[in-house]
């Protein structure tokens, strides 16, 4: 629809140009009142088309089958400022990862998992599938780095994670990559849109304040580094073997490319 509007605006500008050229070159005897009416009609048409270009809520239904994606007819193209919901169904357990926006959700047979976010950054963002990473006895929210992993946070920098519907009723544990002794937990409430975003400060020695919080579906948990030392927040329990975390960072697991989400400037 937005491309149609852009094409229509360009065509209407061309029509205006042709009309004025014809009037000037051939001295057409068009009553002024009729000319003004025609110009006004074109302007209203352009304005009406432009009014349709506001932010939208886009839902993209994705089906992962045998390591490939079925798009269910939707185009994976949105516009900056849109709110995007990606609903992901899969015939096998694994981890769905939207790169760039860095959203990760465990998926598998049964009910589709969803992620919802505001498309603020423009560009082409690949999404991938990690087979088998969701099939663990302890639950996806407990697996090291499955749900989230921040970049290195300098003093004053923040990292946010949004609670999705599939996490309702679960306890999400996390730890500080820079000090494995510092851990915390998030109780994901089933109540949607409850008390708003939840703030956690990373303090001396990488300690979390408060270490335990409750967050409702749709709200975000925001960690802010309040000290000079760099911090990194990772979901799941700290690995018992330090080499395990190094292997995780190197991305040793299988990754299957599925496609890309395009976010166009508004």
C-alpha cells in the first residue's frame, strides 16, 4: 500500500507538470475556478494517500518446517516505526534468533511463540534457527544464553529484555558474565501490561540491585551499569565449566539461515 501511495504521488506530480506546461505552451482557455478546483482535488488526493503512511502493527506468521521457512503469504518488509509481532511455529525444538535486534525465543511443536518489538532501526536483519537448542529438560528459560545476552555495558549503558507471552508463569534466571557469583532472577507474571518496565542496577562487584524482580508480559526488564567496570548480562545459570561459556560465545552450535526482515525508512 505504501509503495502504491508513493507511485500515485509521483504520477500526480507528473500530471500537474504536464497541465501547467500545456496551459503555458498552448494558452489553453481554462476558467480559473475550474483550474483551482482541479489543483485542489489533486492536492487532497496526495494528502489522503500520505495519511495512510503512519506506523502500523504488523504481524508476521512464520512456519519453520524441516529447517526451512514458510512465509504464509506475508512479505517480510516493514517500515520504521511499525510495531512488529513475529509469530513463529516450528515442527522441531530449537532457538529462533532475529539478529540486529537480538531477539531470541525457544520454539517447538505446539503453540507458536511470539516476539513483539518496535522497528526503530532500519536495514536488513537476518533471522536464523538453531535446531535442538530448545529441547532440554530444564526448560528454555534456564539454558545458558538462550533468551538474552547483552553486549559489554560501559558505565551508564543499559540493556533491556521484553517479557513475551510464552514466558508467562516462568522464572528466568540470569548471571553476570564478568562475575559468575552474581546471579538474579525474573518472575514472569501472567498479567499483561501490569506495573510497567522494571529497572535493575549493576553495582559494585557486578551485583544486581534488586536481584529478584517480577515483570509482567509486555513489560521490559532494564539493566543499567552503575559502576566503572564493564558488565555483561546473560540469561541462564553460570556454566560450571568456564570453557562452556567460551564455546557459546564462539557460536559453535549449528545455525540455519531462514531469511531476513527488511525495515525501510519511513
